[in-house]
C-alpha cells in the first residue's frame, strides 16, 4: 500500500466513510520523502521509544515503527481507527491510543508504555492551533525525553527556533530555549499534503538540555515574568511587566536601570540571561511588596 499516493489515502477514507475535519487540522502527508526524513531526524534505534501525537492515516507512524523499538501513537479521531488498522497492519511494535494527548499524564504515559526503552522521543505533525500547547505540555511535564521532532507551520517553526532577543522571539521561544536546544531542519511545502493546507510547514528538532543555560532564583517567577513581558507585545517592557506582575512602574524602571537597560526597551530584545537577571531582581521586590 503506497501511503504517499493521495489517491490511496482518498480511497481509504472513502471506504470507511471518513471526511476530514478542518477543526482537527487534518492534512495527511503524501510526499514520499518527508516522513522518512522526519523519522531519520529523530535519531531512533531499536532501544528508542517514540510517542507520536496524531497518527492521521499512519504515514509517519509506519516510518517510525521501522526504526524505533516501540511506538505509542495518539489519534483523537475515532473514525480513523479502522483506517489505521489497515495501514498499520504488520507494525507489531505500534500501540494505538484513541485519546487526547492534551488530557494525558505524560510522565505516567512514559512509565507505563515505554518502560525498558533507553530513550524517549516525541514526534508529530502538529496542527497550528495546538502547536504551542503540546510543546509546553511536554516541556512542563518533566518527562525524561531525549528529543522532539515536530512538523509545524513554517511561521511557528521560525518562532520556536528563533534566537531569544531577536524580532521573532516570544514567550514560547524563551521556554523552548530554556529547556532545549532547537534546530530548524527543513521546509515542507503545502503541496506535500492532502488536502493541501494554505501555508507551508517546516520540521524542527528540540533536544533536551541536561541543564538550563541560566539559573533564575525562582523558576516559576521567571516564567511568570516572561509571560507578562510578552502579554502586551506592542507595549514597552516597563508597561507590560507592571501590568502583568502587578508591580509599580518605578520598581520595574529601577530593576531595568540596575541592568543598564532603557525604560522604553521591548521584551523581544531581551536575552535569556537578561530575563533571568530581571526576574531575580523583581522576585525580591515582589517579596518586599507581599510583606
């Protein structure tokens, strides 16, 4: 069965009476080169366990099963289960879960389904609307993964892999840079899918860091500050931080001055180190305010 042939995918879906749902971001990969490249980019071996988010028609799942020891694949759309039973026939190392990854305890999932695997990887073709929530769920779970390889919309890929402090950076950029080393791997044009989406995609790789590049005094406050800094992107950091953190503007201005930063500076220009230093200063000020 040639799953890279759009006609084959259409026949499989029609046979099962499945019409694709736009709200679920269902665009299946039909370029025969893309899924093998994604699987290769994950650096898998027979000792690897993979969690795939969104099996779709199983095109990527098949490639992952060829390289990994075990694949646990989520598919929230129950209508696709009969399709996957056909496309994954013979993939004995694949466990298919008809459930919502966003409602899953990631640590428990890894413990219960990938016990004995020497490394854990996440792979997915992520719809735009769920890209950031999925990535943040994985990063914040504390699950012992080695790397993630995701296909996302090109604009999202550029933001996720941007340098913190550059024009494209945002709160998600800082979170990704804190916990992983990110790489922009390759572009995937919209013609690689059926039905074709309106925008191009790209594949990125996130390799988990053994230690973060900065060590804020309070990690929770550090991320609270970052969210506040980008909460009103068109405002200066002085205004957005004051509103988001509930601190007087003079306290924010004083903290910026201690770091030799202008009061009209904007959040997208901050490096990860500057976010950490500012977080430490304002964390102490917030404790004084609480007292």
